[in-house]
C-alpha cells in the first residue's frame, strides 16, 4: 500500500489519498493521471491493468485501487 | 423527415397516442416499428446498412457471452483436475476466441463506416498525391449512399460490443430488442451515443401514462424547438453568407461569422438534444444528458467534459484508454522514461494517445482535412494548457486570483473565445481559408462594418439580430438558473397561471418568431452531417 501511496502522491502531492474516496467522482484524477498511474503500477507491481479495469469503482480511492492490484496479482 | 418538419410532428403525435393506447408489453415493439419507419422514410437504401450493423453486433455479442458461460462451466467441471497454469492457459485460449469475435465485428462495422463515409476523401487525397507527382491519370469519385446517423449507431453498437467483451454489460439475447437499441429514432440523427447499460432497461420496460412525465417531456421539446427554430435557424442565413464567400467577407465579417457560428452551433446542437431527450421523456424513456452548460467552462479541458459528453466519454473509454494501456504503449512508456527521463517519459505516451484520439475525433466529424486539423488544433491547445498548468498555478498563487468572480468570468470569456477560434476550422471546408480568415481577423481594417449596417445585408434584419440577442439572453438566464437545479422544476412550483403563461408564451414565441413560413424547409441540424 505504501508504494501505491507514493505513486499517487507523485501525481498530486496536495491530496490526502489515505482518506479521499471520490478521486474520480470529484475529478481529482483525470484521464491523463489514470494513464500515468497505470503505467507506474504495472511497472512497480508487475501486473497488467487493462482498459476494462478502468472503472470509477476501481479508481475512486487508494484502497479500491490496491484491492484491484491484489486481485490482478492473485489472477497471475 | 427532419425534427422540425410538419411530417415529423405528425409522426410523433400519432406515435405518442398509440404508445399509451396499446398494452405496455408491446410498447418497445411499437418503438422498433416507428424507428424503422422513420429510417425507411429517410431512405430505404439505408436499411441494409443499419440491419448489417445490428445483426453482426448482436450475433458477436451473443457468441462472446456464450464463450464466457462455456468457460465458466468448463472450469467449474474440471476445477479439481487442473493446475493453475493449465487454467490460465485455457482462459487465455478462450479469451483469444472472444478477441477474434470483437475484431471481426469491428472490422465489418468500421469497414462499412469507412467505405461509405471516407472512400471519396481517400480518392481525393490519392488524386492530390498523383497530381503532385505529375500523374495525369486520376481516380473517379464513386457514388455512395451515406446512411443517416451511421457514425452514431456504429459507435453505439461498438460500445455495446466492447462492454459485452469486458463483461460490464450482458449481451441482449432478443435480436429485436437489440435492433431497437441501435435504431431508437430520437437519437439516431445526432446522438447522444448511449451505453446499453444506461438505455436498455428504460427502453424495454413498460411505461404507463403519467401526465406529469409527458408534460415534462413536451416542455423539454418546446425548449429545444425554441433554440433550434428561433435562434439557430435565424443565424444560419448570415453564417452561410459569410463562410460561403471568404473573398468578400473577411476581417470583421469573419469575426462576426465566427461568433454567430458558435452561438448557432450551441443553439442547434443543444436544441436538437433537448428535442431528443424530450421525445424519449414523453414516452417515459431516460436518455442521458449530452451537455452540462459547456460555455461556462473555465478551460478547454473542462469544455470537453461538458460538450457532447457522450461522444467524449466514448472516445475516452473505447479509444484513449485502450490505446494508452495497450502493451506496445506500456513498452513505449518504459522506453521513454528510460531514455528521456521521468518527466518527459511520463507525458510522452499520454500525448501520443491523445493525438490518436483527437485525430480520430476530427475524422469522425467529417471526411475532410478541416476536421482533422480541427482535431489536431484541439490536441495542441490541450497539451500546451497541460504543460502550462504549473505556471498557471504559480500565477494564481502570486496574484491570489483563484476563486475570484472577476477572474472566473475572465476564464469563461477566454475559453469561449478559444472555442470560437477552433470552430473556425469547422466553418470553412478549406484549411487554407481558415488560416487566411484567422489572419484577416487579426489584421482587420474593416471594423466599421460591425456598426454601419453592413451586417444587415447578410440575410438577417435588425429584428432578427434583436431576436437572436434576446434568445441568447434567455439561454444565458436558463443556464444560470440551472446551477440552482431543474428550471422545469422551478417553473412547476409556480402558481398555475404563471406556469401556463411561461409554456404558452414559449409556444407562441416559436410560432411567431420561429424561422419558417409558407414553403418552409427547415435546415438540417448541424450535427446530422457528422
């Protein structure tokens, strides 16, 4: 989780990613951020996030995103 | 049969009556018949194209879902016998079958769209290249039917297919119900490009007559007709005169044309979508909103989140994301970070994907270079804004302007002007004319035409300008009210006499000031041609 928070912080240092639960709904993360984020996550966690995984419910919070990463790791 | 024709009004009147007279379980069937009738009247030749898209997409969707079901059942049956590696291998094999169905269906449908819409554009470009190399032999353009609404229903069908592939929506088993989703007539001409998950339930379920809902739908339609007939169609004459003769109408005329076109585009497109949503609402069907007060945007990026929302989200979900996260792009991302450093390496893949999306958006709008350049111009402005973001941040901090009303108004005005400039590519079919007119605005010396009465010779009288100005004032007022909630809801809370006066007044305005008369032939909606 710490690694994920570091990646998120590098995109928006001013956001409290541990508490924020509406990253997409409140437009904190835009499509550019999401694509950058996916490239970093794929590298750091060695998973493959596909376009089909890009849903608000997977990206609205660091917790949800971490759950997606864990799910993809399990599938691998 | 345009939305603004008498035939169309007769058609929807009969449809609305029949819709609520027949038993609820037959309502969707009536809508399917009505949609195909509407399409048949527009051109019997078109039917084969929409049928081809419907049948291929429906069939591919069903096959994909059958494959998923089979995979699930097989894995359940052989759960104990398989190792994790074998399971993964089997899953990959099945996935490649599903991918093949998607690709085959995309090939057919994008192929139909490409052939019907872009063949002559391709021939014209080949001829241009041949001419540049001194080759006298030229290819002849071909006569092809461009089916009504093909860009919209093709994109809607592709969206459905990809959603089924991704597992975000279930495949529709009934081919007739699916045919209704593809051909639903109110949104066939100019969208919105609905998602199956959003529209289907509302489209197929029974809708008992509810006076309040019917009334709301009719009110929405009335507002749409006001914008289209009183404002957009009135401006059309002046805009056509200006852009039709760039040799005569340049400088201040081009500036006036640019501003008028931006107003016309808004009134025409949002008016058309109001009519679409209103017709659906009368029948109890919910169609997604396509605009969110776009001219109140404070940046171009925000504008594209608020204008033609369904198209933008379509390109984001089905082009931008898949291109951005595909394997080659991820490789490119690693490569660029390694060779160009973290900052450039992060941005480069996003910019490449954005370029692809904006070029595709441009060419989707029309088979012409001016649309492609329009798309690329949007891309350039968006990327430059993105790069300047930190600079803006420092400026806002230094001068403490963020949040100030005066600065917000400045940002809205600046964005509106930027949109007007970009729309210039949409106005002139020749890219060289656009640049020439843009240059002529910057170096104009004929400013006096704006007040010496010259604008009255463009096909709009003083009264027309007055009506357009009042109409714009009303649209602005309604947009401001919308920030507080539904305007129809606010009106509904007024005493009966007031409500009646508002809606009867709007109806009378359309009757008295609508741009029509004997032999009236309403202009098409601008977005029909896309």
